[in-house]
C-alpha cells in the first residue's frame, strides 16, 4: 500500500481520537461541575454547560470543541497539502474529527451535537467558509435566541457557502455530510421548536 495512504489512514484515526475528547466533560470535571450528561438536554456541549450558570466553563467548552476541529484539519493541511490525493484525505480528516465528537470512544460513544466542532472544522478548511457560517449562526442566535435553530440554519447554509467557494469537490461533500449529521443530531430540538418547548440560550431546563 502506498505510504501516503497509510499516513492518510493514520491522520483519520488521530482526527477521530482528537474529536473524541469531550471538552464539556473534561472542563466540567476540572471545574467540579456536574457531568453534562446528567442535566438539561443531556448533551455534552457548551450550550448545556451554560445551564449550570458557569459562563467560564461554557466558553472553555466552546473553545475546546472548536479548537480540536480546527487543529485536526489545519495540521492535516500542513502535512498533506500539495501531495497526491490530498483533497480526499483532508475531506476524510474533517469528517473523522466531527464523527469523533458525535461518537467519542473516550466517553462511551455519547457525544455532543457537533456545532462548535463543525465550526472549527469549517474554519480549518477555509477561513471565509468558517466565518460565513459563524456569522449565520450569530445572526440567527441574536434574533431568535435559539442555539438549535441557529445551528440548523447554519448547517443548511454551510454546504452552499462551500460550493460557491470551491465548486464540486470532495470537501463540499464532507461539509454536506456534516450538515446532515448535525441536523440528524438535532431531531429532538426540532420537535421541541415546533412544540414551543425548546429552551433559549442561557435558559435552564
């Protein structure tokens, strides 16, 4: 097997392991907060950690989850950029770090919904792609105060932004797949939005 393929497989495994680090769990442990699986939505993410009232913990969770997505893609770009098959390797690395967050091997495969990690991945792929998607999230969050709704709209727009930036490439398929997975992980939130039961940002459940 070509050595590049072996390095590509190794990069995907490393990306998955990076994604498997749940900063909601890690930060909560060190700051002596309850396990995020045990309260609110049960989701190990920044929005749920914020429900403890500890803004510092929520910010650290958000930054940590975003940073791991960014680093996985950015480091892969540094190593593989310009090599043969680098496009699909980078696309797979982006997918695997996101999957690691959704199904973390270190936390019983009970992961978050992937919003912050997806943002980090998009920023790693292309700064303009990440910023456009982040701006979409912020606008929706400011006007409607629903983190889930903001994430859903951003998940729809991100593949469109990617297409306009890159055209039809492997990376755009990965961004589309991430968007679909993110929407799938928000099924309960979608039901709550329609029934009027969805908690707003900062609101305790």
